[in-house]
C-alpha cells in the first residue's frame, strides 16, 4: 500500500512514519489539469509505503481505537 503526500506537509509525514510508513520516492507534483501555471514554484511529493497494510490495523488496535461500520446508501 502507498500514498503520496506533499513535501511541505511535515505533520502528515510524521503521522505516516508513526504508523510505520517508509518514504521511498520523491517526485515533482503534476500540475492540475496539465496546466503548469497552476503551480507555484516547483512543489514535490513523497511516496510513503507500507509493505504490509495489515500492520496499520494492528496499530489502530493498539491505540484502543474502535472502528464503526459506515452507513452507505
């Protein structure tokens, strides 16, 4: 499992590391709709991975969090 986070979002990076995430890649952010003028400067994004996503569920359980079923239409 993986996700991307903006390089400047250090709070999110720390959160993902706390959950066992590993930063494995740094890449430029693609402009929205392919229009380069929509980006200020040259932002980058980081890819965090979890080799075993089941570890995330275990981390949640250790914190004592309980999951509740979501009502979906």
